[in-house]
């Protein structure tokens, strides 16, 4: 039996367990649970007119595109992350706008799209715990972007995932920022 000693090893072990549960879901189950996010749109603490960033789903992630369309209908400007230096860049997402492959099977608005600063970030994750700790995919893209944005003003961070991705405890490091809330197919839960 291998003992996980470093924070990275502990996170990798927890991430693997959560992702195994997510990948065990059937395609139909993932579609139905993704569509149910729209049922909870009015429970999200998103201020009127707030700029909302979402994400294009990869692999077996929850698909929040129907939720994003509902937020667009409610008047929220939308954006998607794009890999850029020194941190993620959030480009305006409009219906009919050009989307380009961004690696890992995801899509992003073209480089010509307007860059926005999100007020609310709907964030992908591999796992989360009851205290609002988020476990990403290990690259730190969101941590870096949030730290940069919060030098100006707070950002409302809401994780979006399937309920099966909840874990007992996410190993936390000093740079990790807890989520303000989590949205799953069963509803919205606020933290802190």
C-alpha cells in the first residue's frame, strides 16, 4: 500500500476517486442531470446584469451549456475561458460567434472576441467537499486567474458538477480559494 504524503499526491488520489464515479455515469444520466441545472437557475445568487463565465465541457463533465443559454436569456453577458498568459483570459461568448478548439477537447471564443472580466465564475472541477473546497484538474489555471481578478474586486466562484463528485475532504493548500457555492443536479448549495 502506497502512502500519499505530499499535498499533490493526496489531491491526485482524491481526484481519481471522484473522476471514477463521474465516468461511471451513463451518457443518458449525464445528459439528464446536465439539463436539470436549468431548473435551479433562479436559486443562483447572481446579481442582475453580472458577467458570467462558464466552461465548455470536456470528456464526461457536466454540460452547463443549457444553463448558460438560460442565463443569456436573463440578460447576463457570457464568457468562456481561453488559455493565455499570464493567466486564463475570459472571452465574450455570443450566439453564432466563432469557437475554436482549445485543447483537451474544449472550445473557446476566437482570439478576436472581446475580453471580459467575469463577476461570477461557473467553474469546472473534479471534486468538492462539504466545506466548499474545490479540486480542479491540477494545472492551477483558475487559481491564478481568481487571484489576479481579486486584486481588483471579489469574484463569486460557483462550482458546477454532478453530485457524485462530492468527496469527504479535499486536501487544501494555502493558494486554494474555497467556492462560494456549488451547483449540482440536485440544486444550489452556498458555502461560508
